[in-house]
C-alpha cells in the first residue's frame, strides 16, 4: 500500500486545525501509521524544501516552517499520494477548490496549512527524512475491508 508524508504547517497547528485535517483524511479511508508534534529545526526545514533553495520565497518559507510546532504524519492507502494532493487543493489557496483543505481553510500561499508529498520519490525521501529510524506501524482496522 502506498504511503505519503503529510505535515500540518505552523498556521494549521496555531489555528486549531489538526483535528479537522486528520478527520478528513480518516474519513476518506486513509490510515494513519505515524505522527508527531514537533518543532522543526532550520536544518530539517532547508533539507525538506531543498528543491526550492533558489526560489525568492525560500527564506520566508524556512522561517515560516520553523516558526512554531508542526504536526508530521505518515498516511497509508490506495493511491494515497495523489489522493492527499487532491484533497489539499492547489498550492495557492485562492485557486483551491471549495471542499479541499486549502480551499476551505486558507487564503494565502505563504500560509497554506498543509504539506503533502507530490510523487512516490518525494514520499520516500520525506518519510525517511522526517521518520527515519522509526518504522511506520503495520496494523489493520476492522473497517479496512469496507474501504
Ligand atoms: P507543499 O506541499 O508545501 O510542498 O506545497 P506544494 O507542493 O503545493 O507547493 P510547492 O512545493 O510548489 O511550494 C512549497 C511551498 O512553498 C508552498 O506550499 C507554499 O507554502 C510556499 N510557496 C510557494 N510559492 C510561494 C510564493 O510565491 N510565496 C511564498 N511566500 N510562499 C510560496
Ligand atoms: Mg511541494
């Protein structure tokens, strides 16, 4: 089963949106296999967003991600990577469709509430980066056969 890395950014934590976002992913049928509330170091933030190193907003992005606790998670399910991306909506919340996390809960591109891996390669890299050493739990829920 596919796994994806999802992070509720500092704005989502500060605004009390952890429960709403976790609930959406649970109700979709995805299974939570790892999670932690944590303060991100500058080093981890720069590594996580290294593909954006040369972008003009990189400094702002790293400052924002390190500005308060984030809620880091691994979710599992059929097509989990694409499903979460679709549920998140477009990067710019003003273009994100209603019904998506960003389309329902955010307004500005700099504070768009949530991150999700954008490809199988990113998911593998990000899960190793954020949860390296920890093994995501393997377990079954009795409802999984209905999903
Ligand atoms: P992530 O899941 O956070 O990686 O978002 P994404 O994959 O939808 O977008 P992308 O990887 O292209 O950009 C990473 C993050 O950088 C975005 O989520 C935004 O928070 C931020 N970002 C992108 N473009 C801008 C910008 O023009 N200004 C600012 N301040 N932030 C931006
Ligand atoms: Mg991205």
